[in-house]
C-alpha cells in the first residue's frame, strides 16, 4: 500500500478509543526500529520529521528510508512534518512526498495563526495531505526554540471551534501540561495534566482528532543506564503512562514521542561501549540502539497507545 494520510487512521482511532504513535525519525536505524516494532504489533504508525531532522539527514534520504520501510512492512504509514513553522517548509514537504504536515503557528497571535494555518490547509488539501494545527503553547525545547514554563500556555477551549472552522485543519495539537524534552516536571512534584481542558475541547469538537505533543514518559530504567555507563543526566520526569492511556481513550488520536527513543538509543550505545571497549564497528553499537528503540516502540504500541492489531 502507498503512504497514507492521517484521515482514516484518526477516524478509526477515535471511534475505537486508541491512539496512533507518532515517532520522530532521523536515520535508518530509527526508521527500521519503529517500523519493525509496528509490523510485529500489526499497528498503523506515523513517522515524523522535524525541520532539524530534515537538515540533519536531508529530505530525500528520509523520504526514501520511509518508502523502504513501507515496502518492507506494507503497513499503513503516514509521513508527517513535525512542527512546520512556515508555509514554505510545509509546501516543500507536501511537494516532496509527505502525506501529512503540522503547521505550528502557536508562536503567533490567534489571528495570525489562523491565517497561516488556513494557507497551509488550502494548499495541502489539493494534494490529499492532512494538516495538524496547534493552539496553546508547550514548554520545552524543539530545534532552536526554547519555550520557558512561564511562556507556555494551556489551550483555551473557547478558541478551538473557531480555529478549526476557520482553518479547516484535520487535527489539533493542544497544550494541557505536557512539554518537549526529558525534563517535563519538577523533581519532587507530582506530574499533572489538565484533563479538564481536554474534556472541554472534546465536548466542543465532537469526533475531532486531538494531538498530544511532548508525550515521552522518560523511563527511569533508561536514565539509570545512561548514568551508570558514564552519563550525567539530571533527574528527569516524563508523562506517566497511565495518563497517556487515559488520553488515548479520549479524543487524543496522535501521541508524539521522540525523547524516549533518544534516551533508549543513548543508553544502549553508552552501555555497549563500556561493555565492549574494543568495538569500533558502528553496526555493533547501532544494532544495539536499534534493538532498544524497537523494544520501546513495541511497549508503547501494546501497553500505552492500544494501536496493536489495528493496521
Ligand atoms: O518536538 C520536537 C521533537 O522532539 C523533534 O526534535 O526538533 O530536535 O528534531 P528536534
Ligand atoms: P517528547 O520530547 O516528549 O518526546 O515530545 C516529542 C514531540 O512532541 C515531537 O513533536
Ligand atoms: Zn512536538
């Protein structure tokens, strides 16, 4: 089957109360690990590319890797632009084979966000490409943008109907307390998400797919391995998996995970080098990294998202 957009994926996920994992890809091992896990779990999956990933690996390499994964697995796979911040970037991805794009206008005013998002939607829909918009602002680091906790703001449910109606977006990323990166909550505090806001948005937009960014759980066992094998990560706290399970049963149809894959990969490579100081064949340590990512993705699909056997 060819690459798909997110329309049917989200409809089924909404109706059946699960979510699709959207995992960030930067190189071959990551693409293989995610799609091999999805294949074993018989799960649809979204592979997403940030502008940083596109700069790192080059557009054409990532598209070809994803096409190879598609040929290898024959799964419903969407190739998605993560955090597109300009019309030009979205257009380049639409023209270059992506089936879904995010236009993140959350740094702009409400009116400017609507105008930019609508411009992308009008272009994307001519090519059957689905568009994710964002309302509200997540804290954390993505590419060169670092939003401090003070500048972050929850999505205002009063704005969502107007935003969706005027832009024509296919899904909406919201801010309910998650954030990007490995340090989401202050150590010693209890992680909390504003499920009341999600519930209110769900009421205002019945049947409409919601997206949760910054959804890594930052498993402590991986932080431990990193530190045990020479790393120095401060106390990191992610989103508890119970909360993600709850969100997946609600209107959240797409859950974004990147940091957990980075963490698993780093832990595996650190461990490998300490245990095998004589190794210098990249296939040995990147192989371990790939195995670690595959394990994490399988766990997410089966134990958190509930998208297993939904391909
Ligand atoms: O939300 C951001 C993702 O984790 C991608 O990160 O922009 O460093 O590739 P990146
Ligand atoms: P994490 O940093 O929590 O993995 O979030 C990733 C993300 O939202 C990508 O858009
Ligand atoms: Zn994000």
